[in-house]
């Protein structure tokens, strides 16, 4: 566990909607986050590998308390992978793949 002391700043502008600001430490804290970027990355990898309940059990075994829904939420939050150009396109010409209809009298 890390014990961290950060400074809080008060905004002097009365028109500002944010009344206070907390100091951020690059690479260790992010605004409105309950996890460090390193822990979030670890949980995302566990979620990608095992997803829901199995991922939560693995995380619990290594000492991280997390629910199955959180792991799934992290996986869904990932950006879609870039789709590259298709180099080879195969066509199946076997008889079972073709839709052949015959009329029987």
C-alpha cells in the first residue's frame, strides 16, 4: 500500500465550476481514478485473458480484490483494434457451401 500526500488547491475565480483541484503525480495518479495506471493495465490484461469470474478468481489469488463486472468493464472500454488491408480472400467452392436448390417432381 502506498501512502501519498498531495496538495489541494482552491480556485479563486468565483465563475469556475471546479472549486478545488488536487495535485496529480504523472504515472501514479489520474483524475477521478481509484486505481493506478499500472493496476488498471494489469486488470485489463487479466480481463482479456480470462474475463468475468475466472479473472476475478485469479486476481483474488494474487491479492487484488476486483469484481467480475469491473474486469468486463475494462475490456469493453478498450478501443477496437485497427483493421488492416485484406491480403488474401479465400472462396469456398465445395458443393456443401453452395446453395443448390433442385426441383423434384
